[in-house]
């Protein structure tokens, strides 16, 4: 039977008609969500600063607390709703990173602690870790070479 | 003897009869517009089991039992079960029927499984080697999400072209004799791949297959859309349905008001947050086995072309840069 349209034509038809994302709404939701999460982080930071902790301790403690908040909200089935609303505003902050590790850990608990939780925990965060660590090594090397040369 | 018309269509001689149908769905589907047609709504996403996979098997088995009950047959009267689902190794079906003492054929046609099973069973009954068969299919939102997408608690946004996997199952008891609508003709579909790569746009991946099967069926039988009360596609969703209409209109076939899509009628698209509608084997299976059969019983529908559509998506092949093949099988049901 003769083909009516080519693959290329069909793809063009699909692109033309496919419903698009609500960009303005999504940008606004991401701004509000990301902003709110960062504001909480800022409050935590100021509280610890107020107690007289040094700069490095404040940074570590703030990260730890934000990771905990992300994990906790994932555990009580709330973070996925925040993510659905806020998109990248919820996934880019460290709370989103926490969500990306805790959610597979919860999901794959049924397959056991070794092949389930253990093996699948970094299903989503794995690439972030791999390339994050890799780029920090490259940056460190460049910094080292720069120091030697200058 | 059955005879073949044209390239693809098979006219059945003995015309197997649909003795009964049953559909059981999850809570979200039970909140949808077709709620009153379903035999049961399972509020617990685990359906009393420990895992989502076990829950899906449980729902499928309960649906099978319900369909048998309604047909007045017992499992010993059934010569063959044809069933399938979305999970790897047809997990839901294999575990649903492992304790049922009846021969079983597992089918994979993605979301087209219901019409595939009806097509295969009709041809086998027509051939005379089986007297009674059960056709069934299931899907579960949670088991499908974990296999194809993200963990449930992962905070990701859904794209506007995506569809919501239906939690539910449908089962039909087919027989060589009895009372009910008949399956008179089947048009098995070809695998059609028009190069769609976006696994969040299954409607676009499947509509060329639906188009091809519907067009072949009309050409083979020499009929037009007007000869049918309804052309019921599987789960193209709202966007896939638009694409199907566009493709058919390029071939000068106008669906007029004769088309419905299981994916768009099982949910309230505006209110239930399902983007383009429902999907999954359980979607067309549950809608066909309950709502559509009910319309036949009431005499509202007399001739329906049921075309369940499937995206034969492999997450592995998609990651390797491949496109999504689609398929659609048509069965003609007449009062």
C-alpha cells in the first residue's frame, strides 16, 4: 500500500499540533518554588550565623538541614506534589537532589535492601554524582596547573 | 471456514459470541465519568497486596473471576485464557493465572492487548479448536511508572502530551455459542513506526498505526465510516485522536462523530489532571468490557469497530536513540 506521508512530514505535523507547555505559568511556579526553598535555606543559615558558627560550619549545617527537609517531605509524600507544581524550581535546589535519592530508595524497597534500595538508590542522582565529581576533578586539576604556572 | 478479504482482514464464519465482560479499576478511574459501568473500584492502590505488581495481578484475576461469574461459566468450561499487560515478561498476567487450572497464552501488544487477544481468540474459536476462551488485559499506574518512568515520589513535571496509565483490568468471555454480540471480522495490524522518539507522546506514536489499520479495514471490507455506529480506538488520548483524524482526512476518510477514544472517555481530562487522557492495556480493556458492552446490551450500539492501539515502546531502545513502533488491531463487533 502506498505511503501517504513521509516520516519527516508526520513529525512536522506532530510538532505543529502538539500541545505545548505553559511557559509563563511554569516559569512563575519555578521562580516561586525555587525562591521559597532558597529563602528557607537562607533563614536556616542566618539562624546558625546568629549562634556564632563559622562560615564553613554554617554552609555544611545548612546543606544537611535542607537535605533532611527534602528527604522528610519525600517520605511523607509531599515533595512530588511540590515538584509537580514547581518543576525545575523544586529539582535544582539541594532538596530536589535529596528527593531524587530518597524516592527510588522508597520505591525499590520491595526488591530488598541490596538489589532494591542499594542498587537503585542512585538511579536518578547517579549521573549527577558521576559528572559532578568528574567536573570537580577537572576543575581541581586546572586550578592546580594554574597555580604552578602563575 | 473463515475467509480473508484483501490483505489484512479476516471474515469469521462461526462468529464467536461475547458472553460477558467485566472491568475493575482503581480509585482515579472510579472517580471518572464511566464510574457506574465498572464492576468494582479498588480504592487501595495495593489492592490488599504487598507490591504494585501483585496488586495488578490481583485486579486482573478478580476481573477474570467476575467475567466468568457473569457468563455463568466456570473455569473448567474455559479452554483457553489469552491475556497480557505492560510489564516485562507479562508479569501481571503470568502471576494472575498461575493458580487457574486453564491453558494460558500470554500476549504482548502493549495497550493494544485487548483487541489482540479478542482477535486471536476469535480466530481460534472460529477454527473450532476452542469452545470458550477468556480474553483479558490489565495495567496499573504504579507498576507502569516504576518500569517506564520515575519513582512515584520523585518530583517531576508531566509533559502536556503525556497520558496517564490506567489502573484496571478488563476481561471478556468468548464462546462458540450463547447470547450476546458477535465478533464478525478481525483486521490484525501492522507495526507502523513514523519516527516518533518522545516517550511522553505515545498518542503521536500510535495514531499512524490506528490510521493504517482503520484504513486497511475499510478498504478490505469496502465499507465506509457511515456503516459503523462507533469506531472505538484504544488509547490514543486527545492529541493522538487529533492526529488520527488528520491522517485519515488526508486519505479522504472523515470520522465525523463516529469516533471515540477509550483514553479520553475514561477520565475527565479537564478535571482529573491526566493531560491527554488514559493509557495502558487496562484502559481499553476496562472501557470495552463494561461501558461499550453495556451500550450493546441496551441496543444503542449495533456495529462497533474496536481498534485498541499500542506503543511498542522499549525504554532500552529509546535510550539507544531508536523510535517508537506503534500497532493497532481491529475487531468488528456486531449485535
